[in-house]
């Protein structure tokens, strides 16, 4: 599953491993920053900070749909960081099937209200 690949890339601490999963035109609305990351440079800046925290992600709940050459994952995940803190978030990933495989074209992640 494409989301498992993303979780493993984030946990690797490698920004490059994460960025190669995003299409050039992808839009990221990240969990821990209010910036709309609609360029590779903005996504790199965000993930440089995020992966430095060595996040370990766990999918808590997921809904998946495939509509032609588009796939969507929505649900909740929790990240635990190297300092022992954690963040519960909800997510939506939209993927487009390309010759290179499923690429992320839209990703929204936000903290769960109340931290649950």
C-alpha cells in the first residue's frame, strides 16, 4: 500500500525518500505547519524538520478508495517522536497512477482536535 511506503520513508529520516513519493505538482497541507507546500522546495523544508524528529507512524484507522487512475486514503495516524512526544492526526492522501507508480498529488494532515 502506498501509505505504508510513505510511513516507512518518513521513519527512515530521509527527506529525499519522502519527496520521491510526491508528484512535482503535489500540494501538501502538513500536520505541524500552516504553510501550503505546493513546491518541491517547500515540501523539502517541511520534511527536513519533520524527519529530523525521527517520527514513527502508526495507522490507527484507514479508508481506501480507487477510482480509475486515482486512489484516496483517509483516516487517522499517530506519530511518536524521538523526544517521546506524539501527535495524533487525521489525513487524506490522493494518489495518481503514473508510469513510475502511485504518486502523491494531494496530502492533507491535521492534528486531531483535542488530541484524540
